[in-house]
C-alpha cells in the first residue's frame, strides 16, 4: 500500500509545481477616442487582462512609469479624465488579484498626445477701459488647427462661426438677449454701459465634431464718463428783459463740442433770434416768460471719451419786471383813454349832426301855395325887418261859412320887431311864443272874421310900448 501511495503523491506535487510556474496574464491598454486628442476633450483608458478568465481584478494605473494620481487603484477596468496639454505622456496599467494572489504583466506603454487644436480669443471694442454711456462689443474668435498640405504642417485657421454654438457668461451667470444686452452668435453687445457692467466676461463655443469645445475670458473695466456742470448768471429767478448767461463746465479732457437742451432732449438749442451759442456759453437776450424751464448741457468730441455725462439741470424762473408792469398798466390806461375819447368824439359828432339837421328844417321859410278849398294856406312868416324862427306850423283849412273859422299856428320861437314912439325905424326885439292861434275872416262876411292872437310868453328888449291884443 505504501508503494501505491507514492505515485499519487508525485502526481500531486507535479500539479502544484505547474501552478506555481504558470505564466502571468498579459495586460493591454486602450485609449479612446484616440492616442492624439485635443485639449479639453475627454480621454478614456481601458485595461484589458487577456487569458485570465473570469477573475475579479484590481487595476493599477501608471503615467511615465509612475503611479497615475488620483487613479492609483480601481476596481473598474477603465478610467476617464479631461485631457490638457500637460496630460501628454506614456500610460500603462496592471491587473492584480488576491485570491489567489496573482498579478498580470504591466501593459505596454501607450503615448497620449494632447494638443491645442482649437483656441479662442475674446476681443473688446472699444478697448478697455470703457466709459459709461458707450456701446461695447465683445467678439468671440475661435481658431482650429488643421493640416495644410501646402505647407506640410499644422496651421491655425479661424473657424467658421456657423460651426459653433456660442454661450456668453458674466462671472458665473449666463447672458441672454435682454434690456441693454444683445447676443448675436459670436458677438455680445452692451449698450449704454454703466459701472455695474464691469466684471469678467467669457465665451464658450461648442460643436458636434472634434474639437467640440473652446473658451476664453476677458476682464471689462468701466470708468465714469467726464462730469459736466451748469451755472447760470444772474441767479434764478431772473426778470423779463434781462440777459442770461448759462455756462457749461467739463473739467477733464479737451476739444469738447457743447450741446444745449431745454426741457427735453429731443430739441437741441441753436443760435437763433435771442439765443446765442458760443462754445461753452448759452446767452439769452431780452428774457421773456416763455424762456422759463429746465436747461442742461452735454459735451461731445471725436476722441474717447466721446461724450460727457449730462450736466445738472437748472430750472430758470422768469418773473415779470416792475418796469414791464408799469408799461403794461400805462398801455392799458392809454388804450382806455383813447377808446373813451373816440367814443365821446363820435357821440358829439352825432349830436352835432342831429342839431344841424333840425336847424336846417327850422330855417325853411316858405312852402308852396295851395288852393283855398283843398290845400292848406301858407304864409310867409318873415318880414323884412324881423327874423322869425319856426319849429312847427300847422295851417287849418277853411271851414263852412256858418262855422267859425280859425287858423292855428304853433311857434317855437319868434323874433319880433316893434316900432318905438320916438323912433321911426323898427328896432329888433326878441319874442318867444309857445302857441299862437290866429282866426281868419270868413269868406262872405268881412266884418265877421276876427283874428285872435294868443301869447303864452313874450320877451321884449328895450323901451317898448305895452303889447296889445288886436282883433282881426
């Protein structure tokens, strides 16, 4: 039995020796997407242990013969990382197992080459620093590396913008078209820059083919535009008729062209009429109330900064002067007086014309004779030696022979001359009659007609005899 056990022991020892002397598995390293990649791309390293069967391995990673940090040992057969130019080198791997304890051979080294196939630059127009109020354009330029068969070398070319999708950021905030910001593919425009626009701007381009990403950053510095201030002489309020000077002062830079505004910025004041613009001074001559309002100025020039800030706004108050008030009152008084004089003159002219017409009617001394039966009988009432003025004369027609016949005559004023006893010539006397009624003799009876004269009032001048009443 002892002799039978010996061959079995020898066979077992041979198996153990064969296991101990078995060759270590082979490790192979693969690089994805390629051994030559572009900066910014993701590289994947895969370690394949060949001929080892289904064994749980642990993997060690090496670069240039040294442990590749931070990927020293992993349970996964692959690792991924972002490649940069500094990532270039020789990479290798090894597999290890602890039950049983075995190790693979270290893989053959694979050389990874990382190059800047794309590079981007960010330009600012106008140059930084920029001034408040300016319009700024930031442009993202991406160049790609391609092989030139003419030069037999790799050269840089500015890539077409439509190949890229651009993203814009300020600090860590992505920018979109809104308000003063306009994003137009590779260009970001900021209108009316303010101090809060200062900061770091950067762009990033992405596309589907390799290289698929690029980015660049720039710092934007914003400086306040030159300040301008406005002064007025004399101080407000001013009075109508005054001459006012407004002066615009810009302390920094030179060669300014001054712009002047009143109330709104839609109309710029120019030299015209009472306004005179002489560089930094606006003169208003003979101020009137409509000149009242808000005034301000602004400077423009050809060099940067191209514009100053708007000046402080001055409210110009215009009061009516005392002399103007006096002239106004005087004008009103004179105008009223002239109107009153014209009115009185017209009234007197009307009265004069009316009296003249009445006098013309009174001076009529006779009327045409009419027949005794059908027409009124008219008499001349003015004698050679007496003047008589009549206002109204009415002659009554002759009546029937049986009726007493009367003639009624109404006198407004009669001038009558009497003959004095001692004077053979007739003297002129004034007599005023209110009413005179004269009776005329009947046609057939010469004795029957009696003429009665009635005097309401008689005025006589001189030494005259008493007035007597006579019967016809």
